C-alpha cells in the first residue's frame, strides 16, 4: 500500500549544498526534504531543543520509501533577501543576498513502509503536528490528501514514467520520445546530526513532459492509481 499526498506553495527553495552566498535551488523536492515534511506532518521530534544540529527523526525513517512526482512546470525567479549582521552590526548592518526560488511548485509524494499508517491517519483528518514547508520556513506548504492505494509492480516495464526516476543499473531512456530530461545528484539520507550519509543520481523532466523508458532495468517501477512511479530505495 502507498499513501499519497500533494504539497504546494507560492515559492520554494531547496538549496544546493555547494552554494554559499548566492543560493541556488534543486528543481524539485529532494528525498531529504520529503523526509522532513513527512515527519513534520506526523510529529516526529528532531530533539533540536537539546542540540540545534539534531535530526533525531532519521531514527524512525528506516523501512520507509518514497516517490516524488513534479506536478507543475518547473519555473524560476530570483530575488534578494536582506541579511542582518547580528555578530558585528557596526561594521555592516545588512547585505542583500541573491536567491534562486521555484515559482508556484507542486509535488505529489508517495509513501510506503513503517510510517505509512501514521501518515495516513494525519492526512485523512487534514491534520499536521509541525508546520510543513518547502525547503525554507517562509515557504509554508499546503498539504492535500490524495488517498491510499496498492502499488502494483511493473516488471519489464517500458513506457512513460510520471515521477522522478532514481538512476539504477540497466535503466535505458528513449530520448527521442522524452522531450526534456535532466540528471542530478541529490542528497538522499542524513544522519542524526544532519550530516550527509548517502546521495544518489536521479533523472527528472520539467513537470510538463514525462520520461519514457526503453527498459526499466533495476529501477523499482510501479503503478499507483493513475500514475506510473519509480520508488526511491528504502531508508
């Protein structure tokens, strides 16, 4: 079974870790951000009251897997934020820092595994414990419950995939049928101190076109409701 929900906002930003002053965003919700969103909805404490670096909710992510579908066209805009120098305000009170934002993003998140029932309970009641947001605290997210359904494995599948595809051995893309395709290395899993444990490569499109596979290889492709999705590995 899989629990499905949509998340959207006016803006979003999922900062790429190698960018510093001028922040650049990933084009869609990374798996690490999806994990934080799920735990915000069900109310998993990160124990940051003890240490600001804590991300204790990762203890409970084991056995959970997700898939992410980009539901709106990937659009960008740039803006400047005022940053205040709180350490030495007498030297330079504030600076303006350029940021790259996603405009009006919407994603569909599929979840199955150990947190599935707790997540379904909250979503079906229209509840969440902590405020959900998309990357930054000022990008507060609307959450819409879609439903719960069986995920049907598609062995030997070839054809269009609606979601982001984690790159796996044997995956072959029909480039002539796929209008736009991008490849990205994404953070996949953090430890309990927010240090990166694992990353992986993904294929994604622009939110308008779909990726068409000649062969799915070892990718975990399944059908959920009307969507054909590719599951990320379990945490």
